[in-house]
C-alpha cells in the first residue's frame, strides 16, 4: 500500500510539474491555420531542399557561432567585434545564385543569434550591423530583395536566447516564469518589435525559425502572444521552433537538428515525437554552423545527396547549412560541392521535388518517394541480391524503369508487395533511382 501511495504521489508530482512547465511556456490553447498558411505548408513540403546560413560578427573569430560562450569572452569585450566588421565582399546575388545552382528552393538565415547581434537594421537596439559596424548596410534587405527577384523563399532564424542583454539575464535563476532581478517583460517587448520588423519590412518572408528555448524550460516565453502576433502580421508565415520537443500549438512545421525525423543520434530529439506538420532536418556542410577556419571535415557530394534523399523518403525537407566567411564570401570548397549536388538535382529532381515520403517505411537498401502516378525507389546501398522488395505496395504497377534511362525492368507484384529485378543495370554512384508507374 505504501509503495502504491508513493507511486500515486510521484505520478501527481510529474503531472503537476509537466502542467506547470507547459503553462510557464505561455502556450497557446488553440490555433486554426488560415488557408494562406496551409498553402505555405504545401509549398514548403514541395521544396525539399534549402540553404541554412549562419553568419554574424562571430564569423570574424573563425571558431563557430558559439565562440563567445565557449571561450567565455566577456560581453563588453565581444561587442568590439562589431566595430571592425566590414563584409565588403558580401554579394546577395552570388548567394542566391549558388542556392539556385545547388537546387535549393529556400534560404533560412540568422537574423540574430545567441550573441544578441542583429544582422539587420532594427529600431529596437543599436547593436546591429547598420548602426554598430563600419559596413553600415543591411545585408538581409539585399538578400530579401534578391530572393524575391529569383523566386527563392526566405526564412529568418531568430534566437530566443541572448547571452548579453540585461533584460534576458543569462545565467539568472528562473522564478515564477521569469529570470530574477531582470525586466523580462522588456525582453519580450524587444523580441516582438524585432519580429514585427522582420515580417513587415523585408519582402517575401515566409518563415520564422526560432532557437534557444531549450536554455530555459520553465520561463514564460509568451508564445501565446508571439505566435499570434506573427500570424496576424502575415498568416502565410510558417513558425518553427527548435525546442527539441513535440510541436507546440501555433507552430506550423517541425524541425530536427542534425538528425533525420525519428532519429536521435545527437541526443537532441529524445523528447520529440514526429508530428503531422511539415518536417525539416538541418545539418552542417562540415561540423560547424558558423565559419570555422580549422574545420575541414567537409561532407562529400554523396553524403549530402544521401541525407537529402533519406529526408525526402521520410517526408521531410533538408536544410543544409553553410557558414560564410567574415568578408561575406562562401568558401570555395562549399561552392564546389553544392554545384555538384545541383547538377545531380537537375537530373534527378523529378524524384525529389513535390514528392511525399513515408508511403513505404525506409528499407535496408533505401527509401521511396511518391508523386502523382509514380513511385521512386531510391537505392542508396546494395540490396545484397539482384532485386529489391517493396513491401505493402497496394497500387497496381504497370511499368518499372530506371529514371533517366530507357531500360524497363522486370517486376512481380504480389499481395505482400513488389519485387523489382535489377539484373543488368549499372548502379549509380550516388543513388540508383527506379521509377514505378502506377495505374
């Protein structure tokens, strides 16, 4: 009986704690997406491939975007980086052209990272690239205009965490949903002002990518005010939050950091469950988000295509990060790799763009994507025999062929699935794609 009472008490404490944490977050109680928002979600799912850009004054130190925190640089010392940040080689046209050459359909860029420096013109703080640097230009405005011109969708990364602002009070204890000895309402107002600027001043913005909630699980983030504000300003804007939890009410897509949906190799997604929202994985082209002069662990063309295809097979987008150099140029190694990925996408994009995944569970040999009356079997590794088996396939198959080839393949359809025979076909270096046409 005592043990039973203890278990009941533990359960009650767990429920109360979870409820308190949810209330502390300031969550919305309900949310009904508009028709415009639902259309944005569909467009987002169709894009499949995007460019993530981490760029800020931290780039000058060449040690990643966490350099201030990792090296324990005092905030007043770190802020001096702004006084000599002059990215004269930044070229919005070159960035957008590279994204297009890589086959990417959207760009997500850091508007403000954890160091608190704003990479755009803002009235909320003078600590921004226009007012605090000798550059005196707004690269995000140039990028927004170029993206709009070239048909590339633009999303803004926005950090909830701030290592330097007194009203954020980094490191302070959270009491009753706010940091001790700090004006938390002031910080929330600051964020609302900046988010309003980003959505109303910059053309073509379709997404806000939040990050940093995980630093404070019990604070009241006022999402019940922030999310409706964003959707009121533009209901087509998609909201995502990298909190590593199951999506909260008011969010429009779910992201997975450095993992495929359902994976947890990094340990970030232990508390996250795959939702019915549009999905996105983000990953780095080397091992760093921001520019890192000593990081030469460049991912190969094959690794990137493999990640992209595996995401598509799981019905997710792939957001691949680059960290531009402090002068505004993108490393030539990245340019070379992305251009080669783009050549592959130009040839095989039919099996990626506009498709949906999860029609068939991932197999040992690869994944399956679908669109209209076609299924695409992506053979990423050797099946170990001269055929692949696609289970639980109910659509009637009328023809099977190698994508971009004239070779029709033999197949046998049974109630349990379809056998596709591969004898005589040459495996592709990156991904052997078999197209199954359905009736």
